[in-house]
């Protein structure tokens, strides 16, 4: 592995770690800051950071970029909002893992919208994911808590956002499209905040640190790391590294939020993680190993 390859993988791993840590940070932040206001601040800070980084590109903004960014920003804000409302009524670890259902849903939504049939790996991933969701969320009477349900709904919206991003990003500057969708998401969040929420009279010092972390690191920096890492790293290992976001989400929740992972929860988390790996990689990382084994076997004979 070259230094460049290692750097790309490290960037993806750090992005997954930052996003995983954001779940418990958000959980603490929503205790003192209304949801839409929190998202408005977070997206506004992301716009400011990306605007500074890509200042020279701003003159290349086109009307199509604004229109596509606006549509993507609405979906992004809705996904973050529903996910955050779900986080208020569940644990950071469960929120992290249940959100990842978007990875499994994308092929099936794509089938409905684009007519591209999912593979057998996608079907297997869906079955594994359903089993994991049952272990994580269903109670003894097979009911599901409101927080877990909202988190799953946010996963559906994230999947729709990914499909829309795949279509709208064609012919667009990735950085500028990201910046415009953040701007649209920030505007939507601020409008909803002004219409439905009351601002807190004062914010504790800890909340300001959490806001800075969410806006600068979790929104802008991690996104840049993902962009850099995915340009260098092949799709299969990149997908595995990014899927570690949910694992880090549980790890940070256990260490800093005090979440207790029971054997049932652990089994559910493992099934969901395995489903994400199967869906995202189609187990492509196993094929070179199988090929090498066949070559060795044929050589030995």
C-alpha cells in the first residue's frame, strides 16, 4: 500500500469516526438547543467553512447549481430534522445504526424510480437488516418506540437524498453543489425554527463547543475528508470504512453517554452492520481472495 492509498483510507476512517461521534454530541446539544435552530446553526457554519475553502470557485456558481442544490437541501434538512427528533427519544447508538438503513434502501428505491433491479446481495442485505432492526427496536409485544420509528423514517429520506444527489450531481461542481445544498438546508431550518421554536435565553459554554464541533468538524471537515478519500480509495474498501460510522456511534455512546449494549442489542447492531457491508460492497473484497486460492490450487495440482 502506498502512502497515497494509506492517506485516502485514513481520511475515510477519520470521517467515519467524526460522524460517529456526532450522535452523542447531538444528543447532548438537543437538550438545550431546539432542533431546527441547532440544524440552522450547524448548516450555516458548514456553509461558512466551505465558502472560505472554495472561495475562488464561487464565481462559477450557475443557476442550475442553485436549483439542484435547493432541492437537495430540502431533502437533507428533512432527513437531519427527522433523525434529530428521533434521537431525542432513543439512544445515540440505536440512532446511529438505524439510520444506516439508507444503505440498504437505496437499491430498492432506485428500482422503483429508475427501474434498475436490485441484486441478490441487496436482497440478502435487506433480510439481514430487517432482522437487526427487529433485535434493536422491537419490544416484547412487537411494538416500536417513537424515536426508533422516526430514525427509520429519516433513513428513507436519506436514501431519497442519495438518489437525487446521484442524478443532480451530473455536470456540476461537487464542492459548489454541496455548498448550495447546505445553504438551502440552513435557510429551511431557520425558517422552521422562527416559525415553531423559542430561542433559549442563554447557551451554556459547553453548548457552544458542541455547536462548533458539529458545524466545523462533523459537517464541513468530515465531508471534505470523505471527498478526498473516495477519490483515492476503491469503492469496496471505501464503503466498509464509511460504514464504520455506526460502529463509532455506539462506541462513543458507550464511552461518553453511558449507553449499555445488551447481548440482544449487540446482535442487532452486528446484523445491521453486516447488512451494510453486503449491500455496499457486494462482498467484492472476497473475490480476489477466492481467485488467489483457485490459482494456488490449480498450481499445486
